[in-house]
C-alpha cells in the first residue's frame, strides 16, 4: 500500500496534528506500507485561479507552476491519501483546502451521474482510491468536527475516492498543557495504522476508541484553567 499523508497544520511538525500523524504513520510503516509525508505549510501552493485551463486547454494539467508540481505525482502514486488537518474555523485548514481545490485538474469538464446518483465531473486522472481524515481541534467536544467530516466526505465523493475513516481527537489546548494525556490515543493510532496496512481497514471497535475524546469536558476545563493562567501571564496581567 502506498500512502501519501498531507499535514495541513500551519505549525507543521510542531503541532498536535504532527504527533497524531507520526503515530498513525509509524503503524502504517510497521505494517509494510510505503508512506510519504508532506508538510503543506512548507510548500508554496497558491489558491486555484478558476481559469479552467486544466479542463479546457491543457487537460489534467494545472496552469500554475508552484509546489503542487510535487504533490500531483505523489497523489498519482498513492493508494491512500491521509488528510491530516487541524480544525480551523470549523473546517480544514486553508493550506489543505488550497491543495484540494487545485486537484480540480483531475476532472474533465463533462458531466456524469456518479455512483451516488449525484452529477459529477468525470475524472481526467485518478486521485488515490481511498482517503482518510485525521484531525484535532482546541475544544473538547467531538461535535466540533461535524462540518469538517461532512466536507471531507463530500470531497472524497467529488474525487470518486472512498472515505475510509475519520479519526478526530479533540481537546488540543489541554493536550498541549499535558502532552502525556495523548499517549493512549497515539498508541491507538499506531494500531490503526498497522491494521490498515495489514488488512486495508481499521476495526470498528478501534475506530470507536480513537474517536472517544481523551478528556471529559470537566477534565478539559480543569486543565483549561491553568492554560488561562499561562495566557494571562503572557499578556502581562
Ligand atoms: C485560524 C484558526 C482557527 C481555529 N478554529 C478552531 C475551531 O473552529 N474550533 C476548534 O476547536 N479549534 C480551532 N482552532 C484550534 C486548532 O484546531 C488547534 O490549535 C490545533 O491544535 C491546531 O493544530 P496543530 O496543533 O497541529 O497546529 C483554530 C486554530 C487556528 C489557528
């Protein structure tokens, strides 16, 4: 299995997203998958210009020349695309969204009835057959991920990819105050990566465990009070 993992955090390797992704990819690699990780924040990826040259002038090829020229071949080589993104204003990061928008060059201008009975553009070239969402967010409630998950599933459908799973771990403010609280989830993510590489899927019970928040709202708020103290000190008050 060839995996392309895009880390869409603006903080790149320093963020919680990177910790989650490292755990997942350690399991994937341990199970024999070939994994390539790209930090989107290190790449120069301009927003889509909507010029539609990729559909009407140079089919399948974007008119812009930037670091997407590294991402396109990596996408073409991958069986599984891991979209690792923090929640930014209730959705994926702008960094990841720019990459996804630029993948409109995978589409032909024509119209077809998709397998889900929705009208789609047929593919010019194929995105990875499967996609997986990995995310974190500051606040403690799993409901925070609802718009992101809906967007992720819609994007997978746009690209005729199967949305394999959503792995969403909330509470990053507290998890950064007490990084050891994330350890059990990192272990679960490593197990998920291993299972994925070996069997092509994540067992439902494991998925359920991963998506169970590491902290209760009460635990989160208790740690959050110390976080507020740190903020006040930094503000000089
Ligand atoms: C621009 C921006 C918007 C954010 N919006 C939300 C949000 O809507 N809900 C939330 O729970 N966290 C939100 N966060 C917090 C991030 O999801 C959180 O800090 C996460 O840990 C960032 O990922 P990282 O640790 O990999 O950098 C936002 C952060 C930024 C920078």
